[in-house]
């Protein structure tokens, strides 16, 4: 049984709220760093999305 299947409604809403807040933080960072041209897949996990941003920043920093 997956972790999602084990969630009750309150836990599921709480988990979704945390994910939404995390992606809102990521969107804010993208806007503040003027990286709007960066294509970020918000369907990916938070760690993967953050890594995409870090890689992009490192790439533009090296140029």
C-alpha cells in the first residue's frame, strides 16, 4: 500500500498544502532571481525542482 493510500482526508489536505507552499516558495525564488525563462516542471518532486534551479544558477554563474 502506498503512502498516499494510507492518508486520511486531513493528512492529505495538510500534505497538499505543504507541497503547494513549497512550490510557491520556488516560484517566488524564480521571480526574484529573474529566472522566468527557466522551465520548471512543478509535477516533479521538490528536490528535483530545486536541483533544476541550482543547476541553472550554477550554469549562468560560470558564464
